[in-house]
C-alpha cells in the first residue's frame, strides 16, 4: 500500500533519554513533527473537533474519500483512495494484500452497509492459534471473533513471533502491509512492520520486529524469561496505538473512536500512551481503554531507572512509579523503587475488567490484590468481572479432531473409548472402571502444584490412576518424572506443552483436578465439563463461580451441581473432595451420570460474555475519558 506512511518518522518526540535531564519535555515537538511528515499521514492521524480539517486534506491531496463520522460528528474512520490512477475496486476484505489497493466506494458501501457498532482494538501478547502459552491466548483467539460476529469491527494487535519451529507457519497467511512506523523508545528509534490476515471476521494484525524472532515461547526460553520483555511489549503497545490510525484495513482505517482492550501487563502501556502521548494533542479524544486482567500476579515490574525506555514524558512517571513494601526489598540500600506497567494501566484506563466476578472481588482484597488492592479498591466503581466463554468449535467432543472417538450428551459411548485409548497411549493398565484423574496446566505456585505434590502419595494409595500434563518450574517437572518412576501403574506425568494431548486428557479422564491457589477464571474446568469430565476444584475466583458443588438431595432428589469445590486450599480438603468424587464415581453411577449431563448441558459459548462486554463498552463511552 504505497499510499501509506512508508517514510513517516512516527514517534518523532524525543524520548526523555534523548532530551537529557530537561524536565520540560514538550510533546508539541511530537505534534509539530507529526505534521511535518507525509501529508497523507497527517490527514489520517490528526484529530479535529468537527472533521473540517480532514475534509480539507481530502480535497487538497485526494487521499481520503471522506471521514466517516458517527451521529455525534466524531470521526470513526476514513475511506482511503490512492493518489493517482490505476485503482482497483474491491469490497472483499479478504483481498487485502501488500500489492493491491483496496477501495470501498460509496455505492458499494451503500449496498453492503457495514454493521459497525464499535471499533474494537484488542492488544495482546498472545492470540490462539497464532500464539498460545495459556488461557490468555485462548481468550484473545476467540472473544474477538464473538464480538465481530455481533457486528463490531474488531482488530487484534499481537506480535509476529518467529521461533524457527514449524509453528511459525501459523503466520504464513498474514501479508506484509508494507507499512512501517518508527517507534522512539529505549533510547533509540525502532522500525516496526505490520502484517495482516482477515479471518473469521477479525483483522489480525501482527507487529513485526527482530526482537520477536527468536527461539522459545513468547516470553522466554529454557534459560528463563527474556531480559528485554519490557522493551518488546513497549514496542507492541506503541504499534497498537498507531495501527487504528495508519492501517486501511479493508479500505478503511479504524480511526480514532476506538475501544482499546488492553490485555494484561504486556498491553498495559496502551491506556498510558493514550493519556500521555495522544490526548494532549487532540488525538484519541473519543477513544476509550479497558484493561482486562487475566492474571494480577504478573505486573511488568522493572527497576525505576527503566522508565525512560517507555518513550513517555518524564512528568508521567507517577503513573507507573511503584514502591515495593519494605519486606519485599532485597537489601538495606534497596529503596524499592520500580515501574509497574499494570499499575499504570489501572490508573489510566477507563474501565477495569477481570475474567470472573469472583476474581474481580478478590483483587480488591489484600489477599488477592498482589499489592494493587488499594489502588483497585479506589477504582471499584469501574471494576467488573465477566466470566470467560470457551471456543465451542475447538472444544467439542462430537467433532474434536484430537480425540480418538467422538461422543455427545445423547451417546456417551465414545468417552469410554477415549479413556481406554488414553490409558493405552500413556502405557497405563487399561482399566475402564478405574477412576482416572487428570491435571492440565502450568506447573507453578498459582496452580497449587505444591498441594498436588504433597497429596499424591496418599491419593495413589487408592485404586486410581492420575495423569498430569504441564510444564513450568523444574522442581515440579522433576517431581513428575520421579513420581512416574515410583508409581508405574498409576501415575503418568507428561512434561511439556501439547495441545492434542490436552484434548485427549480432557476427554479421557473421569475427574479433572484444579487446586489453583488463585484462578482469575480458569478454562480447563469449562473444557472438562463440556467433555463430561467432572471437575474437583479449589473454590476460588472463576473456579468458585463456575463449578457448583454436587448436592444429591436438591431438585427433588434429582441432584444438582457439576463437580466439587473445596475450601480452604489444604492437602486434606483436596483429598477429601477427591475421595467423595471417586466414591460417587464408583458407587453412584446414576448420580455420576447426572453430574456429567449437567456439565455437558451448560452454555459455554462466548455469546453471553460478549453481551456483557458490550455493556462495559457502553458504560465506558458514557463517561468522559478517565484521563483527558
Ligand atoms: N502443558 C499444556 N499443554 C497444552 N495445553 C496447556 C498446557 N498447560 C496449559 N494448557 C492450556 O492453556 C490454557 C490454560 O488456561 P487457564 O485459564 O487454565 O490458565 P492461565 O493461567 O494460562 O490463564 C490466565 O488467563 C485465563 C484467561 O482469562 C484465565 O482463565 C486464567 O484463570 C488465568 O490464570 C488452557 O487452554 C489449557 O488447556
């Protein structure tokens, strides 16, 4: 797309590093420099109260066919045209490619009116199937599709990770938009490139930079977390703020009236940038930002001296500045001063969302707030929780490509075949009647692995089989291997991240164990219930919200509930709950059938959640920007 910004020196503003000690960092520099770059960018990026300057630019340059405005007169997008000749006409969003200009003319647009409700920009460090290390990838791979299906215009901005493995091929169908922007951060100017794929109604935008090309997962490799993650995700956030202004996806930019959904700390700089870098210059005045907390335990905390890497004005230090409590400091001279990206998001975003109502309450308490509870409590009126849905196409026992036999509520025979096949695959004795317990998840403190570790020897005294799939802390991986060697006929530990195996465990087990210490929502218990596998969970956060404990006497003796929730999180309580579940499985087949059925019958689709997200969008837009 030649018309775009190729040489635009975006982020002309010098970073505080470049400006030396000067306290008067002047963002007018930024605004002026922006004007001096390619006039076409000026037309796209500059904001105007009444839109008149846009119309002027259109007339003068012939670049824009017109600014698209909503009822209030706010600019919500632009239609772009090339400067000269050979125009191709297309209304097919799928045809967006680097060698083709896609124009949507008025007549075509009239015939197929866009169902634009909101322009939504997800910013995330992972989005399945392109990248996934956990539940964040699942959510950002499916919620955007659900919102797009409801008529919203949805873009997902995420890195283009290339790690030299076959998984890189997932990005094969994304095309280079030939749009380069420059980002000033970390004391230099970085060029980032945008790739794009339009799929399932969503614009998947991939931010490309050499720092996203390396072996390992999105955050680290076998040596631990990457040392430059702050830099990598700072780049992502800067690029995500530019994307709606500069990318004419399907012929239109998203424009300034966007709803940014910033997921976890990796995207946490987005609300800060809107407030500190754009709004003071009239850009994104009508945009709103919502920070979605999938896990408060990770906040993007680095030494205070790294503040200058963000490309923010010095006077905005207070938004990210953070001081560790005395007990958390490492030595006598440690002042505890740090920058905390998630904190920055919490104090600048228009709304704060978590992925279940239970967790939204917990994060405002000292026990669940990870040091941010007071801050979150101070913004309690804009904190909400919406329980995640799941991708019911990927997780469907009657169609799942990863499992050996299919089954449904009406015909469960395939489930026992899945169990037998799993026992065979993992080399366990093939015993269809033996209670088979599963665990899937990261091997870390959050997931309560230490409780599993202390309870397993007792659990395995019983006539049960136990399968664990996970990777994470080395001590737990080693423990899994050692336990497998000790209990050859009863225990299997699969160390690694393997999606097909996770499906086969979900389908083949009778019980899924989740003793998470905290769980913002949890997806595996939802997958399990959909697959007729009964969850036994620590009743915390989203686990408490989604798993209702079995009561055989309720509903005139028909029973109610979909599993067991135990509390508090102790080895004894976990073993008690497991014992009740195992006994019910063995001795009360009818009750067990009821548990499976009620779990399988539930509605897990994203539709409910999407409607609730729309409410939050509405509330965000009713209020003026929190930081204007
Ligand atoms: N070894 C392995 N092999 C294959 N697949 C594996 C795997 N380990 C985990 N997974 C998969 O990764 C996902 C994990 O999702 P969770 O919601 O359980 O946890 P996570 O803590 O990553 O997510 C955070 O974000 C999500 C989304 O909001 C919240 O539900 C959650 O509470 C919060 O901690 C599931 O799809 C699971 O099957």
